[in-house]
C-alpha cells in the first residue's frame, strides 16, 4: 500500500507542477502542430495515398514531440536537485519510475489527444477512432516506459539534450515501425490478421521494456 | 548513531574520500570543517545514502548502507546545498509531497508542527519561488524534520541565512540533541556554527585530520587556531 501511496504522491506532484507551469505540454503541442503543418504543405494530397503516408507523419509528430516532454522529465529534477529529494526518502525506486512514467504517459497522451484530430482535419482522413486510439495507446505505453528510463540516464550527462534522442531512437525503432504499420493497417481498414504480427511485436515490446525499465531504474538513478 | 569504517569514495581516478573512520553517537552535535574539495559533501552524501561508497563500511543507527539503505533513509534528515523544493508549488504543497513520500500519518498536523518549529507557518500558501534564499532554507529544514529523523546531516546549512534563521537552525540542533538524535553538519562559518557543536572534525584531501571535543578548542577563535595548525601540519607531511 505504501508503494502505491508514494507512486500516487509522485504522479500527483508531476501533474501539479505541470498544471502550474504548462511548460512541457505547450512545447509538445506546438512542436506536433508544426510537424503536421509542414508535412501538410510538403505533400500534394491529391497525388498520394495519405493512408499509406499519413501514419509515418503522425508517428513523427508523436515521437519528436514526445522526446521534448521526456527530455524535461528528469532534467528539471536534476537541475533543481529535487531528484535527491525523492532518492533521500525511503521510496521504492520502482515507484519513482512508475510515477514518472505514468506522468510522461499522460502528458504524451494529452498531446496525442490534440494532434490526432488535427491530423484528421489537416490531412482529410477518415478513420475508425476506436481501434486506432487503442493502438496509439499501446505505442505510447512502450514509448513512455523506455523514454522515462533513458531520460533518467541522459539527465545525468552534460549533453543531455543530444544524448536522449541518440539513446532513444535506436531502441524505439521496433516500436515505431510496428506502430506505423498498425496505424497504416487500421487507416486502410485492413483486417486485423493483416497486421497482427506487428501488433504482437508492439505488445511484446511494451511488456518487455516496461518490466526491464522498472527493474533497471534503480541502478540508473543511484550514484 | 553514525558509524564509518575505512570509508573510501573514488570518482574515476580521483580519490574523494580516503579511509575515513568515525563514530557519532546519539545526542552529539558534530561540526565538519575543511577547505573546499576536502570531501565534506561527498561524506555527507554517502551517509545520506545518496551515493555509494567505493570501499569501507557505513552504518546509520546500526543499519548498514547501501545494503539497508531503504530502511536507513527513514532515519535520515538531510539538508544539502540545494533546497530540494519545487519552486512552482507552495510551502504546504512541498511539505505535503514529502510527507507522502515518507508515508507519514496525520500529514496536515505534522506539517503545521514542523512549520511552527522553523517559523514558516504564516506563509504556507506562498509559492517557494517567491521566498528569499534564507526562507527557502527554513522550508528545506522543515522538509528534513517531517519524519522525525534520528540522524541529521546538514551540508553548510548556514549559507544564506540571516540572524533569525540562524537562530532557528541552532534551535533545531538543540532540539535534536535533546531528542537523542545524532547531528553532523559542515560549515565554513565558525562564528555562527560552532556555538552549537560538541565536537569538531577537520577534513583535508579526503582524510580526517582532526577529531576534537569542545574542551580542546572551546570557541570559534580557538577552533580557527586549531584549524590553521592542522591544515599546516597536513601540508607539511
């Protein structure tokens, strides 16, 4: 029970701080909007099948905006020393990881909640919301788990702004490829069996990296 | 109680702590002095279980760290160079957050109690970023006291404090002594800090070069003399 109380305290603090500053969300939203607008001008919508190309655009917007949010997750804590505050307390390091990862998940989800409808409007796409939202959620879970762990690693380096994408993108390749393929299949209205292999990959990725990140986090944050 | 046995800490090739052995009993208030780079902060961070030693043993209240660090942390109150507070949150919100991290019961009552102890109860709804450095240090003190620690570790706590805040800090040390807590603080400000101390340690280049009770140096001026002598002896070796 104490574990969940502490997890809740960390999550509540993250949400409270973001509510006061709105720094992370605003930066993520602006960047995502910028990506969509630039790609919208770059593609001739008459000449391309947007349901083939669009998922790539969408996940570029999600992942690059997500990295902006992840980058701030631990960097701000390290700069002000409040990371030490969490580490000083008798808090299970797994609770710290889950609290931060959940917060990152919610922030990225909020960004996606605005970006996805904008994508539909700007790219004039018709889609079935229900399964697509589920697939985006699955991709975001894995993204948040891995991103939170690597953000903690990058935050303790001097070149943290460069280090996070350098560390993160190679690890994210399976997730991003699977997410794009599933989104393509969903937008095209293909039967689930056509992209079930990618779905299984994404599910396995989420489970494996959530567990690994949870177990390894303690060794990342301890000096 | 704080115990170290041949404690060492290396950062790469740099040996920040070299074979440090000491014991601080419950109810003792001990000052830790030394020039910049002596290893004071490194020692305090290891004792606070924020950093792992390279070699040697450390125990807080009989609990060895890092093996028993989770257990030991419940006994440790630490104030470092940074306040560990969230600027965007109010004093009350910061303290409530830490009270939850320490899984305290009767959170609101305890927050009010420590706030009154350090004299910040009138500004509980003010954001930390609106406070002066000295006032933030008081809030940091309150944060460290929330969970009734048995070991107090303070890294240069007098920095930025005005006369009133210094008085509050001395009061905290006196209360800790009465409650049987062990206190170790580092300071460059002998005049303000040594009045509270029963014993003083001096570090130089990662080693403990002096450990003396109050009757050896008596006051700040006496300690300053001892300090200079010991550093000169250390330089000549």
